[in-house]
C-alpha cells in the first residue's frame, strides 16, 4: 500500500510496527478497539496492511475501496 499511495501522490505517514514499540502500540490501539478489525480478528488474521484515515475515522484494508480523489484533497 505504501507504494500505491506514493504512486498516487497521496500524503501519508508510514509506520512500520516492527520499528519500535510506539508504532506497535499505536497499531494495537486501533486493532483492539476499532470495529473494522472484528472480522479480521475472528479469522485469526493480524489486519495488516491497513490504512488509518484521520486518526481512525476510517480504516481501510483494500486499496480498491479507497476514494483516491478524496484522499488527495
């Protein structure tokens, strides 16, 4: 997804959860509390990659469901 967002000239902050504890904790905060992750957790999956938009306003797992033009604003 990182390459996809870059190719589309969309500004984003990339966090690698294996880089440090803060990044992992940030991801786990969303994963443990956001309803978008419920089905993923039930299936025993992690939920990565994902895109968190506007501090959790929306969480997207499939780039095909992104509104590219809206993200470019």
